[in-house]
């Protein structure tokens, strides 16, 4: 499996990537997780990225391209990969095409998960994260609040700065302006499949697997 999951923040790319990674035994490459790990570990990349992430802006193309190139050149992706959160700009898309050419990767699928902006804002507004282990909970689904302890470890649950409404609206604005050319790029190449991201997790997962197996449209 060589899969690119595309779509706005909060559409469910991470959830789907995790499910597919576990079922098919291929690594989930999340640029968001890569950056958050860098921030948490205090690396040079993390220091540069923190202010940008908190403001809902995109990390510079050259930084992301180098990070993804390094992973795709590593033995961990020998059996395939699921790219989540990359590419997000036209420059990144063209750079990824070159990386694929250099590595002789041709049989990949690009799935675009589409959803309404207001639903994104509602979803992310209900998301809380455990300060201890980073596990994500949903206030509606899991019945937790910022006053609740983490159901798993008892740690404090917080709302990430980049999940707050003002930041989410800015993230979506940046997403639409920066990624529209990417959509056109893949549409023109005939390499993109579209899935309605507003469906249940199971329905979206089933549609993606149909595409991966060559039985979906």
C-alpha cells in the first residue's frame, strides 16, 4: 500500500491512517506528528515550527520536503506507507513527484477527504488531548471535558491551541488558499480519488479500502 491521504485539518486523516496502518501493516507517516515530536523534544526544527503551528500557519516547504524525503528513503517504508498531511502546497506536490521518480514509486493512490468547514470547526472544538501521553478524546463521543481526568492515565485534558476556533478558521483559510493548486495538480494527472469525509469512521474506511484494492471510484 502506497497511499496519500489529503484533506483539511480535522477531516479524519489521522484516524483513517491509523486504522489502515494497523490493518495493512504499513507505517503511518504524519507530518503533524513529526512536527509535534520535534516541538516536544526541543529540536531546532521544533523551535522554528512551534510558533508557526500555534498560529495555524504552514511550515516552510523546504523543511517539510527534507523531512518526508528522509522517511521515504528509509527501510521502514519497504512494505509501503500512508502519507498524512503531505503534500500541502504545489511545491511540495512537485517535490514528492520527484522523490517518487527517484525511488521508482509509481503505484500509489491519492485520496481527498472532503467535508464542510463548519463541521471541521465543530469537530476540532470538541477535541481534547491528554497532556501526559497525547491521546486524543472527543467531548461528545467520550463524555469528557477540560475538568475531566484522562480516562486512560488520569492526566489533565487540554484543548490544543491549534484546535481553538479562531486558529482553526485561520488554518482552514490557509488550507484552502495553499492547497487548491495541489488539488488541481492531482486532478489533472488523474491520480486523485474523492471520499465524503462527513460519513462515519467505518463508512469512510470502507470507501478508502475499496479504492486501495481497486474496487472503488
